[in-house]
C-alpha cells in the first residue's frame, strides 16, 4: 500500500541566526530561514506555492511565542500561493508539516514552506511574559482554570508531576533523568550553533537549583530567538531537488484524553498514540533506526518518547538511558545537535532539521556514521507528532 507521505519528500531545510535576545523581528528571522531553506532545496521562490505554520501569529496572547504568521511571510516574499494553513490544533508543532504533506500528496501544492518562529528570549528580556499558557493578565479560563489555583501555570509543573509519578512507580532516579541533559550538552559541544556549550557534569546537574520537582534548571529547555523552515515537495520531482529526504511514515494519533492531567496513565503522554500510529504505517522497526531527535522541552519528555516509541519498555526509561547508549558512538544517538536543553528551543523543528542533516551526512563534527533512518518527534502532554525519515 502506498501511503500519502510516500508521495512527498523533505526537500530543504533552513535556519535563521539562533541566539538570546537578538532583538530582531519574527518576520526578519523567518525570511532569513525561508530563503536558506529554498536555496537548500535547489528551488527558486517562484517554485513555492504553499505555506504552513504552527500555531499561526499569536502576538497578543503570548508575546514572542509566535510572532509571525503565514500571511506575513507570503507578503514579505511576494509568493503566489495555491494553498496555505495555520492553526494551533493537530499533531503538536508538527501539525504544520503534516498538513503540508497532505496538501502536496493530494495535489493542492507542489512545494510548501513549513515554519516555526519564536522571539521568546527578546520578549522575556523586555519583561513581557512569553508562555504557552498565555495568561498575559487576562481572565483565566478553560483547563488552566483548574490548575491556576494551585499555581500550576507552567508546563514545568505539569510535566514535573508526570516525572515524579514515573519515579514513584518505577524507581527512576534523578541521576538517570540527568543523563538526558548531560547527553544533550555533550552533543551541543560539537555544534557551533548551540547556545550552551560549556561542559556539564552530573555533579553540576544535581547541584543546580530546583525549578519544579523533580526538574532542576538543566531539565528545562532554553528560550531563544530563531526560525526554522522545512520545505516539503512532490516526490515525483526529486530530480529537480538537491538532496531530498524520504518520509517513510508519520504519526498523528490521539486516542487517550486530550488533557495534561486526566490521561489513563499519568506516566504516559500522547506520544504513545503518535508513536503507535507511526509504526502502524511502516514495515521498519526500532532496530532499523540509526538516530533519534526527540522533543526535550523537559528532560522527562524525551524519556517518555523513548518508551512510547518502543526503544525500551514502559517504565524502563531510567535504566535505558544509562551507560552512554544515547551518546554519539552509542547504540541510539539522541538529539545530536544538543536538543532544546542545550541548543535552544525551536519548538520541535530543530529536531526535523537535525534529522535531515544527519540523513544527508552533512552534520559536520557530530555525524552519526552511516545514518539511514531517523525519528523526529515533537510535543509533550496531550500534544504529539512523529516522523520516520529515511535517506532518499
């Protein structure tokens, strides 16, 4: 059976400058990344006939969280579009890419720019809160109204409780959880574009100030200013593209409760459903995967993805991450660019970017030898989306 995603390839990737307090507009960063991605694909701007983004412009609710919309980029690049999409619902941050793949597979567009942009670092430096919650001084409503009275207004609180439950049920330790930020920092030292590249030891990790138990400072990702653009194109036009990467399967399912705190198993997330639906669409298995690029907004999310994807059993994530298994040269290199814990929070798109670079053999200084199959996954809590990519 030919799947819709088999009609589509990732043809190009591009990133803007990545930094703290760059004091540049979201549109400026997005244009820089878009031009880089189009050039990387071997295309011209005139070839682009689609735009897709997540969650769309959201400047009022959460300054810096999503400062650029699809219409902004269209006008800046003077594009003539056949299709465009923007919205907060779907398979986590990857909803924009999933929608673009569907559009190209059904003939609505030929080449689509998918982008995610944030200027959270600059926004926070100006004293303007940038938060997924989007409180912003307005009246609290919806699910957050049930958590705000307990001052649980951050994803650090919600995911922290899940991690604490995992520790209670399975004996997972902070020393084990710390292997994820330590791995990311070791890989970030090989990535000149990473934000934090100083060495990090287990002693440093355990001594860091607590943010929301059991998460300390190094368990939390780093807000940055940046834009990442992914170009998806028709697979039957690969001859016109520089170095396309094949989409083997996508995972988009949400079968459990759409909730941060009412799921059937409090140690698991929507990643379980997204991972299952991805593996249902391929004959490949975990044994075929050469590297994984897993969302680490908080360290526990990456551990939950490892379990959800089946690289280890439920509850076995703690022992699994020990012994250097996730390091370059190990059994399953993870977040080879440094992840969001050290390279900076690009809202999942940095993982797709890194997966493509690895499969092309272009990850200078941090290349996984012979990488042919990669997983890129985004989202935490009730948000999840995953891609299985192969060398074209």
